[in-house]
């Protein structure tokens, strides 16, 4: 389609106030779900991040990788083990997780950002002991599933200062140099807090918070964190939404300005979210 | 008009390679003609410049101001004097020129850039002896019309380093501290050369170079400087085009990468020129 | 007159403790009155400022321009309008004020400092929204007479860091980008405060504070700000002295170390004031 | 064993001239072979590198990983394919190579350096397009085996400047963002050249160059690069030694001061090599 | 003696945790006594200091010089004068003290550090008014014996930042520019405090604090400053130990982490003290 | 005497062009002769140097010390030994030279500069191996008289950058760490060259170069270096003038702009020389 010059100019000038708002600000993007498995959507996201980086927004990309880990486990013939519905991470599984996240997905994302003209550097939580962790305690022993004890943001700041987009795999490292499997949403929230980020953006496979979960037209565009307990009580925030929204709230409590859940299935959702007045998801503030 | 998100995203991502190309590069824009006298067009230009500045292009704005000088001369009852068709600049006229350019137009442009969210600083060639000049020699004595002897780019670099858009009035200063009236196209070309700019953009009231000057569809999109003499001989470059194109050629000879004549009457012409593959004027390289 | 080498050396070495005292300190000079209208006195002031700048004092020159504004208003046939004795500034007058201050006087001062070997840069309050202002509120509507709401000292610090003498025209800028006429004494005091200046020097056409206003031998050399209310009560501070001394007091309250009213009619009064033990006016501390 | 203080002091002061010699110099260590597979030897190497880093030597660690790649290929049931004795790297194999090198070995080395008190950062040739490569051309198609076209040393310099030990996996990246399998010795030599390193150290499973390959007492301690062709002709350099020594020679030709082949099976061989007059291998200069 | 490589490596790796502990930390060494008069011991100390400096410890060397001052006084036929057992420093003696300390010993130490490959710069308390002093007050007039009023650490920081080992003669300077004889232990303690040093090391001719002063096996390895008063009461700290230990305590009170009295008669005592777990003296903390 | 304000201002403004000329330039002053032995003259010189330093000239003070060395030699009962009229410097003499220059004169000069409000740092050629020297070769063995082999200007630049006046004793240091007696005029010339100084000023006890050595009115104010050979041939440059003028010429050959011989017996001669159009000696250019 041929776009008219006038329209082209309108779009660009509409973006002006948003470019000003995020100038030299840090935005942490948690990337996962369908946006990561569809090649077409992945290409859109990479292009968007390079664009945002070039116009002066400091992007930090935090990624997960569930499906590819499952594939690899299957290839080595590893039987998954679940305890009360939660996956148990033994040493062999942990090794696969580390290889797939830090060796495959991370470096492939770096390559795709570079291909689109960005400058990117892949890091994992073991580098410079960036994500310090310990064994997650709880009713069940989940093996090497970890919880974060401290974030060392130095290597991310170094990368941002040199103009790189840091791409982060959420593997934690214990005092005993054991590596731990860390939930990527949680890690993104803690990293955003440690960086005093302007925004935390969680890409997911839902539209955002819906008053009626079967009707996308009931999307809630913004929620003050103080309303979250009531929304949980009313059952509007429920199921898989709960941990995601807890991350959003946690990040804001620790100093991040805004946390946003956006729909990664919509092409260019992150670009639209940051550079237009059209919110495409639910913003917590 | 409501613009679709998809379209919005397409326009923004289309701009990506151009944003990369001009990242941290210096672009000198000579601003004049209708784009300066129409309030609507002026507003578009200011918005465009702030946008370009925010996405990492180092914009230097050089302006003229013929019509407002004439208005002011009329208000003080000054009779224009012409010698062989060229305006004679006596001491009183020079004083009015200086006041209108450096006091009125320059500062109003600064205010409009600031209003649109830019950071701007107004300078004239007398500041830090930036545009050093001497009396123009020629068959006729034109009074205080000057020609540039040297450019001191230091204050412009200082302003750019601090993130300002420098706005420059083209008043020259002689060894005797006499101020001189300097042609703004020529000054823009020399400033672009002294800054080793990537682009020199001359905004004018024509489409660009036309093979048939009555038919806008005959626009020449790009010209190698070596072809200019032939185009002059053939009469395709003629009349008022000659000095403008000479400025373009001169800038390229002194190290500027591209000089472009664009039509300031088209809204957002400068944005389209820099951020899309659609050229809107004639580029010399 | 031939000055003996010995005497020459005595004068220079006498200046030593004062050069030490002001080393790398900021001194804001409000320049106006006779020292500005007499060409000979102006030349002395420019030489003094360049000298002070070279020996390591960071000079900021703030200027007014009443008489030249009146001349220009007369030339365009503008009838002055007064309300209860105060000048009303309509839009047309404001435009003339801006042109004369920022276009003529400011740039001519820059040129004269440069001629004497200084490095100077002309700025007005509109540059980088340096002097933010709003309409002055009061019993009478005085048009575009403004009062300062905030000072952005960044462009002055940038200029000082690069070794320039910033020359400042006191035009304010409103949120609506309307320019406002600002009293130069007041602006100098607020700028001195925003810069944490060592000294504020107001050049005027009086000897300083006199106990008997008809006897210059009754000059008061220094006044503690706490004594000002009593001196007003006694009528020793009266008439046109009141606003000037209020500026001095205000500057000190906001952190300036000393405010001094000196007689601009005495040649080199500023040099003598800063570099010898002879005070030439009245110092508030 | 209790070491006498006197002896302790003797060893430390003996090291003094070597510490001076390598102060702030870059040393690239290619790490592989037995020193990498034995846990005890690995621990020695990690301690040595941290020590060298702390006393002011800028260490860059380049690693290979043959055995672990083979293990992983076996675990996914991948049949190795050889062409004229050379391993063919198909897309699936390449993916495993990338995961094992960049995800497992690299990050585990980082963790062990951190555990010993070092600061380490893991990178692979895909990060910031550090190792640019193309398909290796030759008589046989070996799949995604690559040869280096260019090294971008920027991320290594950034890491060194921040006090990190960069740990580098030798995966190359093509223009088409295809990742390539790169020989680690070759990559270490090219990286050393791009960094203008002082030393390139290749850890291997041999004593060094032996005149009689069955008699370790015939170790040649130093060889001038000009002697290499003769030594090849005489058959003293032969077999698997040839590519290693070619890397040493290549590095020296491109500006590295010394290339050394050391025996990684000897504990602390790298420490002894750098900090004592006892060479433990063969030095090319 | 030929040291085995394995042993060599053991010693070096044993030093690793200590090198980490003192990395970029400031250690002030007071150098005097036998370690200064024996040429062999002096050579050991110089080598140790250069080694410590190269591995990243910021060494400041403060020296005394009693014996050489006595020699010079004897050579000029000056009779020593004592008051209640304390040396009286008249103007002539003071001059000799200054010459011997700042001209002879200081510069010879600098030369020996340079000879061993260090970078050294000699300073005395008069440079940049580094050690400001006044006449010591007390029951007896001791002439130009001074007590420190203030330390200006700037020249030491400047030297350390440039990579020099500053060598400091403890001559004080009064407001009247009179030079004063200052006790070197006291000066070292105050300098260590002003620099917020990690360690203060006083080299002396005793093993350290002994429970039984005739039995070196009763050496106390570490003492908390709170225990000092009791140890004095018990007579364990007595005689010449008192002022030295007071200096140690004073330094710790003002922010130094550890003060250590070591035996300068033991070769390489300072190296052993800093780089091994074997303390060689008494540490106060 | 009371100096009139007008006169005071005239002197200060007369100095303006000279202050501009030497702004941030390095001036090396060789200080010796009567200006150093008379307390009154010494005080003038110190005040002058502090003043020049404060107004932005980078002063380096190089001093000699013949008379005080002779005094000290006499005090220790050392018999001078001459060979063909040149003083022989044995080890004992060298030690006295070092003590007197680096310990007494140097530090006393530092104290006097500090007393007058300057910031000063005393250095000798042994510091940081600043003046590298070897035994002077010639027909006679003069003991430890040295000739300069290299100047390491780093410590002087460091001191100037921190705002100090470096005060330099001209003791050289050999490869063997032997200290050498170096002629101060020669050292000043070489230091000036190594610093690319603007001026080298040699203070002496003569008016400058006189055409008739008995008539001070025949002073030559400036000499081009190319004229020196002819002036030597004519006997106008003769005797003790020859080595001084050779130093001047040597400095200019190596890049110093001007070398000046001034009369240290005239109060404030250096101030007059640098800050007025009255030259007070002979300038070589």
C-alpha cells in the first residue's frame, strides 16, 4: 500500500510528545508468549525495539522461553516431572534451561536485533552475578527453581551507556555458584526496579485486564495499584493474571513509574503503546 | 481522522532506516520563504525540527527574514534604495536588519521550538565572532552587504553538545566590529561546510529543479554536482535558481554529503525528505 | 602619560588579594544608565569586563535599554501610554522592546566585548526558556509587563564553562510563549541568585547610598541587610533607591554573598570596586 | 605444607619484573583440552586468571568445547557426519554447538571466575556482531563451518574498561544472521590481533614444540617466526601442531608481541608462564 | 635456591584473597628504624612497595630520619641540646632537619623506588601546605618542634591518581611559614586518617606487642582498641611502645580500618603482612 | 603613597593585551642571582609569580642555588676543588648540593609562594626520573657534574593541571640512580622545550645584552636567533653571556616561542616584562 506523505507526516508528528516523554528513559520489556513463537510477530517486535532504541529510549529486553525448553527436553528424552502441578527442575533440566535460554534464545534475539540495525549484547543473570538467587522455599521441593535475592544492575547500565540493547536471560546464580531457574516476569519486575525504569512492559497473550474475560471490549485501560486488592476480591483479577499483575504492582512499589500488560499477539503493540495515545493494554500506575 | 494502529506502526517502522542513517548526524536547515510567513506552515516546520532533534539528528536552523525586514523599514519610513536592481544597505538599514533578524525572528523561532518541546538557543553571527565578514566588493557599492571570510563553528558545536537546536541569524561581523548583511543561503552553505554536516537543506518556494519549469511532473530528483555546468548551459538551471544551486554545489565541494532544495510550501516536507524514501525536492550529491 | 614601572608593579601587586578572592567566582553585572549611553564610559566598561574575565572571574552581563527603546518607539511613531505613571506595554511595544534589547543592544555589546579580546555570547530570556515569566498582576493592567516565575540557569553555565561572557537581555517568556518586558535590576538579582553568584553589581547613575542625598561625602560604604528596614523608615533609602536596594537585599537573601550599587559614571568603577580596597559604591552583605 | 615466610617473599618478589612487564597489557588466553575437562585443572586455571586480572593484567578468555558438544549431540541422538575426515556441521548441529558453547560452557566459566572473586562477563561472537563470518569455502561443503571476515573488538574493550574478564564463545555471525562454527584457536588469534594484545596463550595438551616428539626434554623454549617454515620442512612441526603454530604466527604477523603454546595439563602453567622466568611451553615471537 | 614451579604457584595463589582485599585501597607505611639504615633491608622494602603498588595497592610512604640528621648535625659541629631528655630544635637544627629529610632521604627513597620500576614523587609537608603545624606547647620550650593542626591531602591524592607512590617527609609549616619538626609516627597516623586509609603500617625495631617483653613467642597478634587502656594499666604497653600505640589508636578513631606495628628487621615483613595470612606483628583494629 | 583610582585603572587596563597573550600559556622562569639572595627582591619575585599564576599564566619555577651551596660546604669544612677553573663535584659535594637545592631552597620557595596565596609544589629532577642525566664527558673529569639525556615532563604537567606552581631543583638522575649536578640555565631551557613553553625567562644580574657593556643605555631589546653568531664574532656576546644566550637559542630551536634575559635586580622585573609593553631585558625570538 502506498501511504500518502501527509498521513506519514501526521503519524510521525503525533508521536512527538511520546518521544519527548521517554527520551533517555529506561523501559524494561518482558518478551514471551506468542509474540516470541510466531516468526512474523517476532520480526515486528525486533523492529520496534530497534526503532525505540534509536529514537533515544533505553530498552532492556528480558526474555523467557518455555516452549523451546520443552522442545529440547523432549529431544533429550527427559520426562517432565510435576509436583502439585508445578514443574520440578532437577540438575539435568536446569542445564537444558540454561543452554536454551542463554545459548540459543538469547543469542538469536541479539542476532535479530543486530540484523535490524540495532546494537545488542546478550547477558544472563550469571554474568557479573547479575541475578543473585537462592533455592525457592515452599511446601514442595521444586529442585533448582530459585527466587531472587539481589540484582546487580552494573552490567546493564554499562551496556546501555555504550548504546547497546541488553538482552537478558533470567538465570539466577547462588552463593554456591549453582544456577537457578527464575520466573521471567518476576525477574523483569526486579530488574526494572533496580534500574529505576520508567516503564515495565509485560508482553503476554491476553488483551489486558478484562472486566468480562470473554469480552475484549471490556478492557480496563488503567488501574491504580491501590485498586488491585478489590479487583482480586471481585474475581476480575484471577487465575494466570494474578502473578503477572503482582509483578506489575511490585515493580511500581519499588519505584518504576508504570507497569503495562500488553497483547503480544497484536503486531507492533509495543510501538503503539509507547508512541501513541492509544493504549493497547492495561496500565498499572 | 482516526488513524489505524496498523498504519501508524507501518509508518513508524518505515522510518527506521532513515533514523539510523541520520543518527547523531548534523543537518543544517536554511529556513525561509513561504514556510516562514505562513503561520500554519511555520508550525509544521517547528514540530518537524523538534521531532528530528529528539530522535537524535543534530539540527542547526539558519534563517533569513526578507519580508519582516521590509515591514520594519516601512514602519520607520525608510525609503529603499536600489543600485542596478540590488538593495543598498546603509547604516540605518543595517541596524534594522540586525534588530529584526537577531531580536525578533530569531528569538520567536526559539520560543516556538521551546513551545513544541525542543531545547533551542538563538545565536547570530556576531556571537563569538561566529560569522566573520568583510564588505562585499563588486562593481557597485552596496553599503554594508558583506561576504563571509571565516566561520567559527565553536558556539554551534557547544550548543549541539548540550542538546540545543542552535537557531542562527546570518549577520556577519567585520574586523572593525561593523555588522554586515549576509545572504542566508550562502551563510547556511558555509556553516554546513564548517560543521562537516551530513545534509544541507534549503527550504524554498519551488518544487526543486524542473526540466520544464512549468511542469512540476518534470522534477529532477537527484543531480550529481558534475552535471550542474551542463544544466546551466542548457538553461534548465537559470534565474533565481542559480545562486541557490551554487550554494548547494559549494557546500558539497567543502565536504557536506548532500544538499537538497525542498519545497517549503508542502506541509512537513522536511520530515518526509529525511524520514522516508520519498524525496520531495532535488538532491545534489 | 608615562607610568613608571615601579608604580605599574605596585598597582598590579595591590590587586593580587582581590584576584585571589574572586578566582573562578561568578559576578553578575547589571549594566545600565549613563555608563551605557556614553560611548567613552561604555568602552571602559567593556575593557574592564574583558580584563576581569581573563584573570579568572566569571562575568555575566545583564543589560537594560530604556533610552534606545524610547528612540525606536519614536521612530515608528508609537505614542507612549502611561497608567498611573507606569508605562503600558502593548503587543507592538513589546515587539519593539524585544528587537531593541535582544537584536540591537545585546549583539552590539557582544561585538564590543569581542573587539576588546573577550569571548562573548548573547542570550535573551527566551533562549532555552531561561527567564520564565507571567503577566505582572497588580491594581493596573500594564499589558505585557511580566514578573519572573523561574530562572533556568543552564545556558549561562554552559556559556561560562566554555569561557564565554554571557550577555543577557531580560525578556521573559510565558507558558503561552508570549514574551514579557522584565525589569533588568530584578532579573539580574534573580539570575545572580540562580547562579549562586559571589557578587551582584548594579551600575547606576548615583554614587551609592548617601546619608544626605545632596552631599556625596556622606556615602555609606557598607550596609548589613538587617539595617535596610530602619534606613527606609528614616527616609535615607527613598524614591528610586527603594527598588534597587530591594533587589540587592533579595539577592542576598537567596544566597548571593554581596550586592553592590556602584556609580557607572565613574570611569572603571567596576574594576576599582573588584580589584582594590577602595570601594566605589555601597555594598550590601 | 607450611611455606616459610622467607620463601613466600622470595616468590613474590621474583614475580615483580613480570608484573611490571604485563601491567595493563592485554593477554588473550585460548582455553581448551584437558585443562578444561579436569575439574581440578579447571579450578587452577580460574584462580590463575582471577589473580592475573587483579594484579593489573587485562585477561580475555576464549574457549572451545569439543567434548561437551559431542556429549550433547549424543544425548539428542544426532549421528555425526564426516566428509574426508572433517566434521560436517548441519543446521541442527550448529544449534547444539551454539547452545553448548554460549549457554553452558561460557556461563559456567563466568560463574567459576565470579566464585573465585573475579568479575566476569560472558559474550559470544554474535553479541554486537563481534565475530563476523562467512561460510568456509573449500573443496568440500562442511555446512555451517565458518571463517572470520572481521572482528568488532568494541564489546571486549568495554568489558575490560569496566574491569570485567570477558569470556568469549567463538560463534560467528554472517551477514544473513546465520551463526557459524568457528575454530577457537583461529578466533583467539584474530581477537588477539584486533585487540593489539601483548600475548596470545594457547593452552593445549602437549608440552610445546619438541625436537623429538617422544622426548619432552627436547622442548624448544622459543622460536622466531621466521624459523617456522624450516621447522615444518624438517617435519619437526607436523600433524596437529601445524594449525596451532599457524595461529601463533598469524597473531604475531598482525601485531601481537608473543604467542605461546603451553601445556594445560601442568597445574598453574599459565601463572608460571606469565610470572616467572621459567617458560613452561614454546614461545613464538 | 631453585624454587619448584608448583611451590611458586602455591605462594602466588595463596596471595589472591589478600590482593583482592587491598585492591585500590590506600595503605600508609611509616618507614624508619633499622629497616631504613640497613642497605639490604632498605632494598627489600623498596622492592616490596613497588610490588604492592603494581598489584593495585595505593602506597603512601612516610619516612623519618633520626640517624642521618644526627650525622649531619655532627658534621656541621652542632652540639645537641636536651631539655628534660627531649631534643631542643633551634633554627639552625631545623634547617638541617629540613635539608636531610626533604633533600636527602626523601629524594634518595624516590630514586630507589624508581630504580626498582616504581613511579615515585617526593613531597614534604611544606608542599601545598600539606602538613599545617604550630609550635608544640608544653611545660618546656622545645623550639621548632611542632604539632599538626591540619592535613591537606590534595597533593597526595593527585600523586596517587597519577599512579605515583608519594614519599612524604614530615616537616610541618606554620601560618608564619616557619617550618616545624614533626614526629613521623604522628604524622603518618594523621595522614592515614586524612586519606581514609585502609591500613596504617608502622615499621619499627620490635616484633610487636609482647606479653612478656623478653619472650618473642608471647607476641599479641591483634588487639581491639578498647583493650588498650587495660594493657597500659597492666604495664604490657609501656615505655617507647606508648606513643606508637597511641598513634595506632588515634588513626583507627579517625577512620583508618587497621593499624599494624611490624618488625622492620624481618626481611619483606610488609609483603608478608599484607599478602599472607601470617601476620608478622601486632594489629590494632 | 596613595594611588589615584584612575591611575590604578589605567595600569590594569594597560595589562589587558598581555594577559590575553599569555592566557593558559606556560612560562618557565629560571630564578637565580641577586634576585634570590636579597630578601626584598625575593619577596617581589614570589608576589609576581603568584599574581601571574592567578591571572591564568602557567608558571614553572626552576631555581639554582650557588651561594647557599657554598655556605653549606664551608659549614661542613669541605675544601672546594677546581680543575682548570671548573668546580669538581665529588660524592660528598653532590650530597650537599642535593640537600641544599631540594631540601632547603626548593621547599623555602614553596613556602614563600604559599604564604603569598599561591599553590606550590616542590619537585627535583629525581622525582619520577624527571631530569634524566649522565656524567658530563669532556677533557677533564668533573665528578658528578651531569648533562641531561631526557626530560620527563609528566609530573610538571600534572602539577600545572592541578593549579600548582611547580618549583624545580635541577638535580639529574642517572640510569644507575646516581644523582648529578646540572646547570640550572641549561635545565630550564630543556624543561621549557619539553613543555613547549611560550616563554623562557632567565633572571640574571645583568641588564641584558649591551652593545657597550659599560653603558646600560645600549641595551638591545630583541635579537633574532639568526643574529647570534654575528654578535658573538663581534665580541658583543662574550664571557659569561655566552652560555646564557646559548640556552636562550637552544630553547627557541626546540620550540619555545621567546627566551628573555631579564635583570633580577630590578624590582618586579618579571611582572613588567610580561604585563607591559616595556621590555626590561633582551628578548630572543
